[in-house]
C-alpha cells in the first residue's frame, strides 16, 4: 500500500482504487495479531469452574440465574459425561418441578408471537409472576437462526429480573430439541418460575411436539385474504385451545374482525382437544396491548376449569408417559442406526433398492434381522 492512499491515521484505500477516487473507497485496516503459541488466551475469556451436582441443584433451587443458565447448558450438551451429570441433577430437581402453567405459543413467522410474548410477559411480571420463555425451533440449527436474524427479540422482557429467556438449543433434530426442552421446563419450574411460555416457529411437526409438553396451546394468526382458512393447516387448529388474531389495530381492525368470525365458525367444526373446553377465537394487538389481558384471563379460566375437572393432571400424566416412550424410541433408533453391522447392511440394501432388486418390506425385515441377531 502506498502512502498517497492513506487518508488518515487508520483509514486506507486498497491498491486497486482509482487514483482520484473519493472517500467512498476508504476502508479501515485493523492490524492483525500474531498468535505466538497454544497457551495464548482469548482476552477476557475466563474458564468457568466445573460445578458439582450439589452446586447445580442448590443454585437452581435458589433461582441463581447464572447457575440456572449453566444447568440448561449442561442439559443441552451432547457429551456423554455431561449427559450423565445432567440426568443426576434432573433427578434431584424433579420433585420441585411441575408447579407452573405451561403455555405453548405457535404461529407463522411474522404473526407477532415475540411481540405478543413481550407484551403479555411484561403484563404478567407486573402482576407478580415469574416467567420463563423457551423456544422450540429445530430449523434454527439448520438456518443458524436466520428466522430470528440479528433482531433483538423481546428486548424489554429480557431486561426484567423475573423473566428468563432461553432460545432453542442448537444442533439437532426435533427429537433432541424436544427432550432438551422438556428437561429445561423441569429446571425452570424447580427454579420457581410459575409460568413457562414455549414458543415454536416451525410449521407442522414442532407444533405437535410442543403440544405434547404444554397445558394450554395458543395459535397466533393474522388476518389476510378471504381464503386464509386454506392456508393454515387444519391440524394445528385441532390441537389449539385458543386462536388469537393478532394485529387487530388501526386500519387492520375491521379485517381482523372478519377473520375472527371465519375462524370462530371453523372452530365449531373441530373436536376440542381439551375436555370441557371449547376453543374460541380472540382478537388482540400485541402492539397496543388490546385484548392481551383478555387472553390471559381465558388462560386462567382454562387452568381453573381443567384443574377442577381433573383433566389438567390427567394430561400431565399422559404427557409424562409420552415422554418416556419418546426417550425409548430415540434410544432404539440411535442404537439401530449406530450399529456397525446394520450400517454395512444398509449400504448393500440401498444399492438393491436402487436397482429394484428387493422389496422395501423384505429390505426392512433383513435390516431388523441383522440388528436383532447380534
Ligand atoms: P414473530 O415472527 O411471529 O415473532 O413476529 P414478530 O413479533 O417479530 O412481529 C413481526 C412484525 O409484526 C414486527 O414488525 C412487529 O412490530 C409487527 N407486529 C407484531 N404485533 C403487532 C400488532 O399487534 N400490530 C401491528 N400493527 N404490528 C405488529
């Protein structure tokens, strides 16, 4: 680089820049640092002291935020050593869990879920509740969270002392994310959070997964064209306890009211997922706060009715059993596909299938036989 291209102390122009070019080509050059050896530490990085099972447990029970966050990190770890330790911690925390109201919130990106969680969350904290917000988003591990981008979500809520926000664990299939989220709920409840909100951004399978771990499931929609009912999967409505038409404000209010009428009608033809509870469609605006308190009142009513009827407990027990079977299924699958003999057989079978020389049913039988005859 020649001196004439140096425009100030630290602003340079690259060599290829035309002679008489202006400041638009200026670039800031940061001097590189030579790495001298393995022992060089990242500046400011401090290695965290390993905690014992006792320290994790007592930290969570005292609602120490740092230890609670570290416990969740331990759960999210994929290492065998961490897995064993996390299971020990969870076993000890389990008796203190189960006391929160678990709420699932779903809807397509842009429907206003995070704005709604922010508005509802701040209201709940104002009412004296302690709130944990978790997300289940298997796509974030693939897209590296591109749905959320760099946008700071729930900015006000994240500054609240009584709120704990934890994004989806990264790296993994939905099954893994689901197990970790269930365990994270246990940690949050043991730490004394009395409402756990679980947000999901996926469409399809992740909704079913979240439904299997919450008491109340809210679907957030926005008004759109007349044929919007076709756009939303009927299946998601079938698992919802309430539908909220968000963005019911300004010029959009009238359109939102029309959508409310349509969805209310559609809900009448759907078999309710919760006994003694008829799902309804509500209007709200996460931006102005309109209808948000009403949503919360409905959730409280739901809790009261289902607790009185015994359905709340019944569903929790069924969910625990489902959790057991999910773990078993995952374990069996993992064992099967990690088996060396099975892996060799899969290579052979794949080629036979491609050539059309074996029936899929025979192929599956052969693979299972390989696995079980060990
Ligand atoms: P998410 O992807 O479902 O979490 O949606 P966001 O909460 O990020 O909201 C998407 C966009 O809609 C943002 O620009 C919000 O400001 C806007 N938004 C959210 N809720 C409302 C609302 O009630 N009214 C209006 N007018 N805009 C809203």
